[in-house]
């Protein structure tokens, strides 16, 4: 499939075209959690350097941090932080020359007001601009009974579909914990989604609008010792095959998401790409890459982080401890790790963005 889209945030039909290009091309996009302008800009730079499109997303904690930990109201910080980040991406993404899916991550039952608050802003933005503020939101009610999960997702999808947005749902539970969502104490059987549940989700949601599924196949947030996580991508295949058969659809009709991608075996990533996965979440590995690079820098310049002026030589260290210096080091560490992710997911060099006028590629 050959398409060309205007660079920047993609929504509505453009979003669907990008997802279809990923699936038909046998590649997926890294979905990177960001917490501020440094990590957000690093994602944009990495995507441009690798000539790949990308998913930028915020968890509720990441959004709250974006607004500032001193923000007086926690819920409003989550809402306004996400909105502020969205405006940041809308302003800059086009100039980086890549297509960006703008998304928010796990929202469990207690975080539904966060999603509704973002939708209030999204509806206002749509009224003014004719397009939504975000491409999609995730509603993760996997800890609730299936029918409650699907009925609440259906209610929210009606609002999203009205402004050309998609919803991401979770069936089965991703292990581990991320920003207060999830738990390490999950029965092992719940880490593996049942294909019949995916079929039920298709019946409920497809008449309303577009949805993607984070179908659990042993995924766990974070990075664990080898052997502690048993990924079974065949569950994705079984879900795709069941829906295709029952609904008389073509190959891989579902838009699937790979959660807990950090630390995953390369062979399991490769296999998942053949089953309609268009997006893989990566957070723990990029957090570590950012921090590790800064840690190395501090080790190389220990005196600069203890004294403004060298106590022996009198040398000033302003350039070394300037936040722009060491934060840029962190950005470069994150960019390098994302280069590996683009390669693993086979998206490098496959951006569907049309060249930016005035750029070298134009």
C-alpha cells in the first residue's frame, strides 16, 4: 500500500490509512511514553532521523508531570498536562516531517474522568479546527467484568467517533504496574486474552467506530530477568483468525497493540508483526536510556555537579552543569535507543509523510 500524508498529527481517515499501511507493510510504530518537552522532542527527532512515523503517548502520571508537580489539582493536572503536550505536538510535529499518532495510555475505571476531561477539550478543538486534538485514547477496563468493560468503552467511543477519534481497549491484563494502573499480583491466566472475548468486543464496538485492541499474550510492564515473561503471540493469531472467520473478513482484520514491549525478545516482536500488530509500547527502556546517559555524564564531570567553580583550579563549570547540556545528553541516549526500536519494528525508512516544503527531502 502506497500512501502519502501531510506530516504532523494524523487523525480520522489519515490515522486509519497509516494503521493500514503498517499492517500491510508488516511493520509497527514505537509508541513512546513522554513526560515533558525533552522526552517529547527526543521522540520527534528520533522519528525524523529514522524516517519513520511514530506514536507519542502520555500516561496519566506523565501528563500530570507535564503540567508540573506543583499544579494544585491532580485531576486537572492530568487533563491540562495532556492537552498542553498535545498542543506542543501539533505545533512541532509537522516541522519534523513525520506523521505522529497522538495517544494517551492506560486509563482504568478511576481514571475515566481524565478521559472525559480530555474529550471535553477535544470536542472544543474539533469545533474550532474540524479535527480532534488527539488521535485516540486508551480505556483500560481489563480489571472489570468483560461486559462492563465493553459497555463503558462503547459509551466513550460514541463521543470519540463523533470527532473522528479511535479508542484503544484492553482485553486480558498486562502484568506489572504503570503509573498506578495494574498490579504485579495478577493470576497468570489473565495475562492471556481469550479470542472469544475479542470477537465479543468486535460485535459491540465495530458498529460504533474504530477501535484497536491491546490483547494480552503474556505482556508485562517493565523489564524482567530472562524467562520470567512468557510471550505467546499465537494468541494474537487465534484472535485474528476467529474474527476473520466469524465475520467473513480478510486476513488480520483487527488493529492490534503490543503492550509491555520493553525488554521483549526480538523473535517475539517479529512474530507479532505478522499478526496485525501496528503499535508497540516502549517506556521502561527509553526511561533507562535517558537516565543512563545522564548518569554517565555526571560520572565524567563529578566536580561540576559539586562545585560551581573548581576548588583547586578556579575553573568555572557553568557549561557542564547547565541543564541544557546534560538534558541534551539524556535526549541523545533516548534517541539512540529509539533507533533500535524503529529497526526492531521494521518501520525505519517507511514514513508515509510527504516531504516538507523547503526541506532537503522536498
